C-alpha cells in the first residue's frame, strides 16, 4: 500500500478547460490496440469532513495514476497509462458537496478520468490489489489537518536533502538550489509577506545543511536562507526585502527557487522580460512523466499543433509555480537538451543538435539553389530617394542583399537602379525599395522674435548768479561768478552771462531735445540777482517683431537669414588699409525630426544681431542668440527662451555744503534719473505639411 499527496496546478482554468475537452475528444477519436488491463467499475462515497473517496476497480493489478488539478474551474485530471476503459458509461454523476461528476475516455494507450469539482481540492492515492482509492480533500480541511499535530508517518531520512547552494544571478536575482535524493519528493511552496516557505515532505536534512545562511552581502532581494527539520519534513524559509517576484521549478533531482528583483530593473529590462515570456501563467507538478506527454499537454493548452521528433524520449520530473507557459516550455526543453522551431501554428520539437543539423542542410540547399538559379535584369525607377544612396544600402558589406553573382548599377541621369540577380533577390530588393522610396514629410518652422522696450528719463537743473558792487571808485567791492566777471565790473565793461553765474548746473538734454527752463532776475543800480530753473522728462515704448519662416524636409537642416554687412577700414601691418565687413543678421537654423506620434523634435539656433557703437573705427555687433533642442506637438507654439534687462541710474551734481542746506539746497545741485527696460522673447511654431506649401507660405 502506498499513499502519495499531489500538488495543485494553479492557473485560470478557462483555457485549460477547453484544452481538457479537446484532449478528451482527441482521446475518444484515437484508436489503438486492445489493452489487457482496463477500468471496469468506479464507486464513490462521502467521508466525514467533506472528503470524497473514489474506488476505481481494474481487471488486473492496480496502476498508480499521474495527474494534476486546476483551480478555475476546479477539476482533478487522472491519467492511467496502459489501461483501457471498460465502463458502462463514460459519464458518472455524483452530485456531492465536493464532486459533481466524472468523465472517462480512452485513447493513446491510456485512460483519462476528469473529476469535476465544486471547489479546489487536494488528492491522495492508495493502491490495494486491483483497486485504486482516490481521496479528494477540500483545501480548507487539508489546511486544518496539516495544522493539527499528527504522528510521524515515517522516519525522517527516507528522502533527504543532499545539498543547499546560494548563487547570485547575472540580473541580481537570488538563486537557491536544493539537491534532492529523489526526484519524487513531494514539495509544497507558498509565498508569505516578506518570505518564501518551501516544505519538503517526508524528508530529512543532514546537520551540515540544517543552518541559517545570511546572504545580504550578495546584493539580492534575499537576506537569509534558513533550513531546518520540522517533524518528518524539511522547511526552508527564504526571507526577502523590497519588490520582487518568485520563480520556483524542479528539474529531475534539483529544486530551484529564484527571487528576482523588480525595483532595480530598468523599464527596458521589464519590457524585455514581458516580451520574452507573455503566455498565460500556470503551475505544473509532474513526476516521471514522459517528455512527449508534457509537450502534448502544453500544445493542447496553447492550441498549437505539435510535431515531435522520434528522438524526443525520456521522462521528466517537473514542478513549476505561476510561470508563463512559454517559459515553462523553455525550461523543459533546456532541461532535456531540446529546441523548438515555430512556423505559424505548428511547433516542431527535436534535440538541439538535430535542429541545428537540419537548418544547416536547409541553408546549404538554399545556397546551392542560389548558385544554380538563372539571373535576371530589372530596371527600378526611384521616385523620392537618391538612387546612389539606395545602391549603397543594398550593397553594404555588413548587409549585402545580393548574391555573389548579383550586382547593381546606377543611372544618375534618370535616377534608376539596374538590378542583375536571381528572381528572389530582385524581389527582396524591390520590397526594400518600396519601403524606403517614399516622400519625405516636410515641416514649416515659423519663429517670432519679439523685442519690447520701455525707457524713462528725468533731468532737473539750476543756474544762479549774483553780481554786486559796493564802495567808492577808489575802493570798490565786487561780487560775481568768477574773477573775470569781477574785473569787468571794476573796469566798467560788459560781463558775459556765463561769467556772472556762480551755480551753473542746467538740466541736460535728452535724445537731442533741450531742457525747458524758466528764469528770474532782480536788478538794482549796484546789484543783479539771476535764477534759472530747467527740467526735462522723456518716456518711450517700443516693440520690434521679427518673423523668419522656413520649410525643410524631415531631418534636414534649414537656414534662413536676413541682415546687412557693416563696412569698416582695417589697417594691415604694412600700413595699407583695406575694407572689411561684419555681418549683422537675423537668422534661423533648424533641423526638425518628426516622431511617429506627430511630435517634432527641433535642434534650433536663433540669432538676432544689431549694430553697436564704433570702437577705434571698428563697429561692434550686439548679439542675442539661443541654441537648444525642444519637443513640440504639431502646430503648437512654444517659447524657447527670453532675455529681460532693466537699467536704472541716478546721478546728482552739486555744490558742497550749499547743496545740503535745508530748503535752499535744491538751488545748488542738478539731478538725472533713468529707468530703461527691455525684454526679448523667441517663439517657435512647427507645422507638418501634408497637402503642399501653397496654403501656408
């Protein structure tokens, strides 16, 4: 008598349900030799705790079935190898709380029993003579039974762990490998918050492997790996931190758990992994099952047609949990040294060496056909591209599209390629030309350069003079603006105004305009007091708009400029002079690139020059420029840059001491205030031209 617990197959069940139905129909349609051992009766009974027991009677010694379960819809699938079906009916209704019905079909020298359940359940087998007892247990009941203390069923060590190793993978994943003394050890793995728990049932672990490994220094999500004996089982607990995913699988006597980091993966790496394996996820648990049977199961599951080479033989023990089906297939193939090739809906599986040899033979045959195929000559007119550019691409050393006997000639006058090669190669070249010889999209780039300025100036000034004479002719006392004026007064001569002024601080003119003024004078016989007040204020605003526009092809640089050349005389070392020029231009240099989603990437260089002051006879150039790269949606306007300037000045000219006097100090000083502002803004609007240029230029 032997009892063996089986693990579940975890995955959405709709597709696999369809696969099972298709498999049953295929079994029913397959004829084969009459088998001596057959199933002639199936009985069922309800057990306490919600369990159900099936008694399957055979005509000869019982054969232990191989099987698996699925969760949605819940089913138990049992395969009896080399056993026929001799039941009176192929469908048996049970209508129990756990089991609904059973379906049996024979084909391919086996009988498959599909038990339809009302909920997910585990199962165990027990053989006794010609009978096989299948005990189906709800998972909740199974979990309570596992949690309760039970006597040891067998001495630990019947199966054993023969090695525990830790490695860091190339992508930063933690890889824990467990060597098993038998590939038939039952394994239960589950993921809990922050850890992975693996139970090796009915097994023992030597003291040298019953230990706690600290693996934080390896830079993987795993931090510790602890292995210890718990009753008659071995429990391994793998603690991990961060974002990670788990991949667990068994091949023969080696069980592997991979803890793969997610946070450290780049977006490109995550995309690559998803694109590498994008099949529906499943879990498999098979012991000593034929490789061909596993391949057929996966083929049925995916709906693909399978062609397996006669050299595909052997068995495999496999446990995979929650992995894409295509990754499960690759694991099986790599374990057995197999490879696959797909052509449409047909998948061919054979040893890797056989496939490589087959492909070498096909390649050699193709080469021989190319060497014997007749040569043809065709003339291909090129519409939009340059024929020379396409010829260089066709004959590139690293990707020559022609055979060794083929060649291509260019007629530049008509922009035509003359192809001379086999019919197949000419067809390949024509396909390439049809893809590349298309009209290049064009882009209108419109730039607006706005230069706005405001300026404000205010000047205040004063002129003050006092001329006075006291005393007689022999001892005169004279007061005036300067000594020249006093001498003129003593001599009785006329005195100039500029000489009479003691304070001469008039308001300065602005932009060529003279300050407004008002004057006062008080005169008596021997004295003259003169006062002049002057003031001037200027306020200005200006705006300059420049609007260069240019049309260019996608990924082609375009330049538009407008301005003047400033001539000046330049002396050489010999003393001779020559006329030189400096450019003062408004220019736009742009290279657009149209993206597939109709955005435009632009490399931009905008310059706005103006003539500045002349220094030593050489004119200076005031330059405003920007060089940048921007991404803009088609037709949108973007501000690519701006310059804001503000100049504020305050100047005062005054007479010491007197200008500080209260109330009258104003008459002894002049003041000038300026506040100039300027702002440069550069706008760019790209538009993809689809219907020509007439409507936009």
